[in-house]
């Protein structure tokens, strides 16, 4: 058998990533000759780590915290959705080109609409955070035509800058966490607070009864945000579904084959499938 094509997820930290398990299942399902690993990059050596990976025959990478803006700068060409997001989470290496893509928004939309059954069209949506994770999902959210999209962040100026960046795609209201004073149908935590067992300081009134509260962070335990949301009557979901769906989109970008995600949920998260 020929040598497997090499792929990886790059980040810092990276040991917690479930991406290798997901892509191994995708490869087996679609009969693709490939291997996928975790790649830890020192915070000041992102580019050199990637150059070495390419030199060793690497075909593509998923990019996670904190390198999505570094990946944007490194790419020699960008897909329209990466340009819109202003961040890159998927890299594809072909000849002398580095294609930058962003599959986060597609993954989140698929998870919310297909896997949870919630509709974004006509809904009031609250997006917490204004960093790289938020950038990747704003355009796809606006394309679904919510009744309202509010972005809340610790730094109001940073939220305003991001809202201005996406002004051509649609209107985004901005708010400080403490100034939120209305209910929402869908609340998305795009901050990394859950990684440090913390949460954005939001009031309980943001959760409409049976609202969907989704944290982009995933793990074996609920984040403080999800605990808080459940306590206030929301239906909760962590970022694992988004991870699987964006991984399927990355897999399609690399291999031209779209895997079925349902089998991955049944193997890795049988209680949520």
C-alpha cells in the first residue's frame, strides 16, 4: 500500500483534541489512505512548524487556538469564506501554494440546523466574544437571516471593530456583557473562557425558555457557561457537534469526499447521536 497522506491539527495546547479520532473514522468510512495526528506548535514558531510539516510531505492541517489569524497571514490564497471570516482553520498544501479556508461557520450552521433542529432564520441570536472563533461564524450566521444578531464582548471597541468588518454582510448590534437586557433564542459562546473553567459575565435574563445555548468549547465536563444556561432553562450543547461538522467540511476540502457524520457521533458521543 502507498504511504498514507499526512494531515494534522495544529495548536497550543493540542493534547485534548478529538480531531484525530474523528478523521480516523472519516478515513475508514470513505476508504482514504491517510493518517492524521496532533501537532503542537510553540507559540512563537507557528510558521516554522508548518514549513517543516510541509517539507515532510504534509498535505493539510486543521488550525486551532491560538493560530487562526497566523494561518490567515501564512496562506498564499484564500477561499471566499476565509476572506469573509478574516481567519483560517483549514490549510491545504498543493505544489507551492497554501490554500486557507474556514470551515467553522459551515460546521456551526450544520450542527445547529441539522443536528439540533433549531432555526437561525428569524431568531434572535446572541454571540459572546469577538475573537477568532467569533470571526469564523459571523458571516454564516448573517446569511441565515436572523431577526437580530447581537455580539457581546468585554472590550466594546473590539466588538465594534468586528461589527464594522462585517457591515456589508448585515447589521450587528454590539453590547458589553453587563448591558445585555433582553432574551435570545440562540446564545453562542465563542469565547475561550470554558478552557479555563470560567465564563462570560452575562445576566440570566438572556436565556429565553428552551433557548439553545451552545458553547464552542467541548470536553468531558460541562463548561460553567453551559451549567449556567441549563440552570436558567436553556437547552445546552457543547462544541463537539460543531467540531465534527467542520471536520467533515475540512475533509471534503482535502479529499473531495464528504463523510457521513452520524456514524462519528454514534461512536464518539453515543448519548448525543
